[in-house]
């Protein structure tokens, strides 16, 4: 595998999609071949799973473990159909969300056992982890100013306590893997956040073009 894998993580409204897209343009302009992708949903199967986990409104509750396996199924398909082949072809892959979202949302948010989750993630991904994960850290006040809480999807409808736990989950990941996960203050202006993101990426990618 000769490509370079970068993921963006954070609570809802932290800016992962915006920053991932800015980084795609920036790296393309520096002559990298870049693939932008996201979870859940960027394969044919994944699109169906995204509908089930986010948009579908069942009459009952979706069980937390069932939800976690749906995200894991999306990820297995995503890795094998798109991420790994793109890396094998020498491309830079930038994913809006990956494994750390499951640890934060299903582990810290829903309270599922973290060791079990890590094992299942390892099966789903075949052990493939990003070279760099950028955690855009925002507090709930900032997220709310950006429209958090007004979102219609099933997970965005969770309460503040849930998102506080999710944020703690990202913080715990950052503390335990400082060589992979980089914290960027996502409450700054977009241009300042992007400057910080570029610094992290430039520091780690030098010599990979
Ligand atoms: P987004 O595409 O707008 O970021 O929405 C994805 C939502 O799904 C977001 O609330 C985070 C959540 N999610 C999980 O709970 N677990 C996961 O493993 C992933 C990838 C996303």
C-alpha cells in the first residue's frame, strides 16, 4: 500500500465535511491524486445503510449494538471497495469520519464496551487505520451556533449529555493515540482551522508525493 490515509472526526457541526473538502482541493492543487469519501454511505450498500441508521424512522428503537454493526458493515464495504484499492493505487484518501466515530458515538455516547468495539473495528477494517486523524474539537455552544440540535437525522436528535460523552470519547482517543490523532481547535474561523489542518498534514506528509 503506497497511498496516504487521512480521516476527519468530531461531533456533529464540528466542520468535518467542510475541512475535508478544503483539504482535498489543497492537496489536488499540490499535484496529489486525492479521493474524497465519507461514512456512512459512500458505497452502494453504504447508501442503504446510511438511510437505515440516520434517516429511517422506525416505530420502535434501533438497538445500540445493531446500530454499531450497521456502521461496521458500512465500513467493511467502504474499506474493501474504495479505501484500500485507492491506497493501493497510490492515492491520498480523505475520509469524513472513520473508526474513531464508532468509538466516540457508539462507545462513549451509547455506552458499548470499548474493547469489543475495537475488536469489531479490527475485523471490519482488516486493521487499516489512517496515518493522520484530525479531530476538530468544538464545544456544544459552538456547535449550537452552527445549527446543532436542529438537524433532522436520528443521531443528531440525541440530547446534550450524549454529545458531551461523544466529545469526551474523541478526547480520550486523542490522549491515547497522540501519534495518529491531532486535535485542532474547530471553534476558530474556517480559515484559521484550515491553517492548522494544513500544518498537521504538511508535517506528516512531507516526502510522500
Ligand atoms: P454526517 O455524515 O452528517 O457526519 O452524519 C453521520 C452521523 O453518524 C453523525 O451523527 C455521526 C454518526 N456516526 C456514528 O454514530 N458512528 C459512526 O461510526 C459513524 C461513521 C457516524
